[in-house]
């Protein structure tokens, strides 16, 4: 009976030293997160030089203006260069200018229909996660509550300003791709990751991880598929770089770089500003983020490992490179992060059980 109910839990039955080490690390992360600065005061939501547009400010206004002008038939790259210059935004290097996909989607559909499109994708992601958590072998039935955490952290899709932030659109696609990921049938995940990559190039680590899994599994068809995606992405990015080169000059502003090095406190701040935690005090995030990561670490499955590695990988990127103005990078992973809370109570129970387990008796020395 124990195996049937706790087999999914990687920490069930671990030794006392291991349980103590895990709980110690959890406590250290929580205490570290309670230090001053782990709140929205750490993020920068708009540059003072940003030009407001139709009730929007900062990056929201920049990308809304670009999409509106593209809708009138203007060239994306010419418009992007003009708007970046007028708003004192950098044009170099090429990653300072977003890929044109989202602007063309909004231009083609209009603001309301584009919002509806991403809301529908968000609804599909919530349902897909509910089904996955409800039917995944070995998981307790209450794990399906994780779908509620997905829903709670996709609420920004209903807010007009977030339509123009590429991470919000790419993040909901990544959320759906993860829910549908099955190593033996990765084709839906591939298609959705391609769509996410077309919107934001920073989704590339997700595709690379799935490609690595395909190689480990010796699934050569899937590996070839992920390789093809990588080659197409490289070609598309090359076209983006070439198009930008025609509208920029060496005199254009360059980015100040991505070397935030804000560490764990910055990561917590970015997650809070990009999730439902924005409505709570900073200490709430300090506790829940660490607990959510613990929950993901406990789920013994390919999907659990994939999401854990994605969460840790993007956490490292945010801690090392993201500046305060880049807080919305976290939107790529916050919709799935808090699913881990569904696994946390059982995980803590097993760890405490291991911690309370009596020490094995030491046999007396032979006389």
C-alpha cells in the first residue's frame, strides 16, 4: 500500500541525513527570501523616458505602438527601429528588438481577438494540466488542484497591457506544451514550442531540454524533429538579424547588457511581480516559491524532472542576468511553478517521517 500511494514521491523513505539536508536547504531559502528587497520594489515597471500610448506605459506602450502601425501596413522592422529610437530604447544587439510574430498576430486579429486567442490557449492549458494531473499514474487524486494554480497565474491574459508582453504569450504556450508532453508522442509539444519560439527566442532552453531527452531515450525520430526545429529557429533568427541590420546604424543605442546578478532575492521579486503573488506581501512569495520548487523536486517522473529543470534553469538565468526592468521574463515559467505546491504537503510529510525515524541500533561489539 505504501508503494502505491507514495511511489511518485522521490523523497519517500529517504534516510534521516538526506531528509535533514533537504529540510535545511528549504529553511535556508525561506529565511534568505525573508530579507529586505524580496518584493515588487525590486522591479522597474517602466522607464522614465517611455512615451505613454493609449493608456499604456513602458514596454507595453512601445509594443502596442509597433503593433498598431504594423496593422496599418507599415514594415515591422522600420517601425520597430523608429519607435525604439523615439522611446530611447536600445536597438543593439539584435536581442534588444523582439521577433515580429506577436506584432503581426495582434495586427492581423486586432487587440480583442488576439486577447481572446491567448485566453483560449490559456483555458486549454488549464484543462490539459487538470487532465494530466488527474490521470498521471501514481499521483494522488488531489494533485489535480495544481490546475487551479495554473489558472491563478494566467490571469494576466485577461489584462490588455499584458497582450503586448511577449513572455506572457510565450509563457502560456510553454504551459500548454508541458502539459501535453509525452516522450513517446512529442509532436503536439513540438508544434506548440515552435509557436512559442516564434514569439520569444528565450524559449530555446525548453526545446533544447526536450531534444536532450529524445537523445537520452534514443528516440531518433523525435531527436531529428527537435534538431529540425533548432535549425529552423537558427534560420529565422538569422533572418531577424539581417532585417534589423538594414534599419540600424552603429550610432543607435546599445543595451546596457544583461548582468543583473540579483541572486535569489531578485528571482523572488520577479516571480512575485509576474504571478498572483503580486497581490500579497513579499514574505508570502519567499515561503511559497521555495515550497513549490520542493514539490517539483519530489515528483518522480519524466514530466516532473522536465519542469523542475526548466524552473531551476530559468531561475538561474533570472538570478544571474535579469535586470529589474526584465522582471517579466519570469512569465515564461510562473504559470507552472506553483503546480509544485500540490505535491508539497505529501513531500513534507514524508520528509518529517524520515526525520523522526528512530536511528538503527548499533550492535554491541562481539566479545
